C-alpha cells in the first residue's frame, strides 16, 4: 500500500467534477487502501480521490482515535444551521481560512461492501464531510471565503488538513 503523491492547487484535477463510481472492484479497494495510508501519512483528517489525481467520487475520513470511514458516491442530503470554522486543505498547504459550514449534516454514501449508509454528524466530522464532498464537485474551501483577509498563512507544524 503506497503513499500516493498529493495534488496541489492549481492542478486542474482539483477543479473537475468527479465521476460516480459504478461499483466496487479490486481497483477501487486498492485506491481506498492507498488513500487511507496517504491521509494518515500527511497527516490529515480527510482525503478525497481528486487530491491524489483520481477523478472518482470517493473520499476517506479519519477522525482522531476512530476507524477510517470510506465514502463512495457520497452526497449531503440535509444541512442544518451555520457556524464559523477555521479550515485547511492538504492540497493548499500552509494556509488556513475562516469560512461558514453547517452545524450538522446528513450524508448518504456507499461503503466498500457496496452497501448504502447514512450518517448524521456535527462538529469536525460534519466539517470534514462537507469539505471532502466539495472536493468531489471541484470546490475548494477558499471558494467559501467571505473576503481575502479570511485566508492566512500558518506554520507547517500546525497543519492537519482535509
Ligand atoms: Zn481538501
């Protein structure tokens, strides 16, 4: 399971709308395993397939002390509320920005067994879900900035991107 090279802004793959995955096969299983390893190595709390150059609707999320979550063809089915968060992205290193995200989201997706599931999340997990699903639509968190002043530089050791 190799760590895959990350794609960075302005790589055009980050701006494409990713394709739906038709089904689970060994190639997809291998991609997911490599994405999890890449996310852990980064380190990050989430990673979407376009960030490793694959324009498929696949994302992984690894919350601290929890088993990694695999999301195939995920979609947000419900959002509630609005809150201001600080956000970063592995594809845009050394920056963070303040943007608005939902207070809670409900997401449906398929897992690696091809089974559909729903998850209702709040806090960092909700933020990570919105961030990764944005990636699958070619959207980056900087698109949500209300002003250029809301983006600032950070030190590399503060990194824990999405
Ligand atoms: Zn990101």
